[in-house]
């Protein structure tokens, strides 16, 4: 998407133009219609929230640009999102992230529904209550019912906040696949086979986060996932990327524990920081495929089929090619509307199919939406429920 002629426009005008461009493309590619009315959650209308609902949230760390996805030249990179998932989904074209464009802090902002302001490379918990704490405390759910599968060891504290009314013991279990794999490797020679799965931070390779915290240790995780350490390492050997390892673990969690709230962050796209365009495209294609695999797994599992809503969204975008301060696809430095304007795809039995909504919403609106869906009060969130999705 080329934006040189938009330089004089306001950020809101640029975001709306991006949204309209996405809508036109989706209409041409999938025949999607426009959402003409709100189809909101039962809780928004004072109706009882059905029991046994489940939600799976997938975020992309290092969002892909429209040039490589929702434009004609990019559609070959996302065949599953376009032709398999979109016909079943409501697609929000204008999701804006107004916070800090770092992957951990941006994900924490989505998880809390508040734009967090801590150092992206600090090993800290979010300041505000997370969706997992709201869910477990308000609904009195056990620890086994909320999980996060995180791409980087820097996400170790994403599961629970430092808020005085929530925090310790009320959050989600956090699984760090790279940490588990590193612990499972028995020798340096073994480790050499897995280096493509163990690289932890594409943007700042020298960053080595502290891992002191409540994350699940290897022996405990082997019991939870019902997979031996040897089998885990053996399976990992056949995988191409860290995201494939994350999805493997997510599927094991679904099979063994059937959590009602499962959050997965994909991170392969962020290899764009290396400056290699082909690897960036590979990350997009892999994320596209893995999202479809997760949705297929949901439909095949009787614990999830016909009662699960899946939310897919990037944490933010990437810079344009015409901005000298951003290095194009490689980074997300400028903070301009192109980097901040993303999208959200929502699928589920109560969601309208093959429609698009252009109304501006924010990344922080996801948690109040989940609150309306499950029936908890995200009382400290600054967002609002997205009425177009159930």
C-alpha cells in the first residue's frame, strides 16, 4: 500500500483510508459484506451469558503490512485467512494501537485493556489487571482454566499483574516453549540442532531477560502436557520455527486440560528485524497456516467445537517503505498511522460470517469484549466492548 499522497492527512483520516482499502480488498477477494448493524454480546443487552463458552486469542508479534497481506500482491501469503477463515468471520478493518510499539509492552496493553508504559525490555509484570485475573477472580475459575503460550522468554510475567487487588496467584499459567526446550536439551551437540527454535529476541539480540517468576518448570510441564521430556525434544526436532513449537504446546493444552481461556502469541514475523524480506514473508505464511490449524483443531475437539470464539489480531503493524525513519518492513519505529492501524478477525458460533466492520476500535477494546463474552467486569480497562462481535 502506497501512502505518499496521504502525508498531509490526519492520523485518523489515514487509519480510515487504510480500513476502507482493506474492506474493498476483502469484498473483491472473498465477497465479504459490510456489517450494517451491531450484533453484540448477550451481556451488552442485559441477557444472561451462556455457560461453557471458550475463547482462543492469537496475536501476531511483529504485525505484517497490508502490502504483504491485504493487498492484491500480498494475498498469496495469506490463503488460509482469506479463503478459509474470512468466510466464517467478522473482520474489523480499523483497529488502532495508540500505545508503545514494543512487542511485550504492546501485548501487555492488549492483555490488560490499558496502554501500559513500562520499558519493553524490562522483566516486569503489567501494572494493570490482566484478562486472566478478571476471568479467574470474577468467575471463580481454577488456575488450570487460563493459559498463555508466549514466544519469548521476555514474556515470562505476562500472565499476572502487579496490581494490588489482583496479581499473584490469580493469573494464567505461562508456558515459554523456548525455555522448556532449552531445559530439555541434554548436551551442546543436541543444542546445535535446535538453534533455529531457540533464538529469543529478533529486535535486540543482546537482551537477556531474567526468568525468575512463576512460569511452569520442565518437570511440571511434562506432567501437565502428558509428554515426556524426550518426546518433547524429539518432536521439536522436526519443527521449522518457534511458532510451530508454540502451536504444538497449545494443542497439547487443549487436549489435556481444555482451558476456557487460551492466549497464544506468534512471533516468527518479527524476524523481519534481520532485514531479510524472504524470511519475513515466510513468517507471514506460517502464521496464516498456523491460525487455520488452530481453528481446525477447535472444530475437531468436542470440548471446543461450537462453543469457542477465536480472536486473531496483530499487536501492531510495521513501517512503510517511504518513511526514511522506519526502514520499511524491517522495523516499527515511526509510530505513524501505518504502524498503528491493524485489524482483528473474529470467528465463532455467535459471530456473523463474512462481514467487515470499518468503525474505529482500539487494541484495548479486546479485554472488555472478552468481559462481555464471558461475563466478567474488566473494571480497570480503558477500552469498550466491541459490539460487532459476540
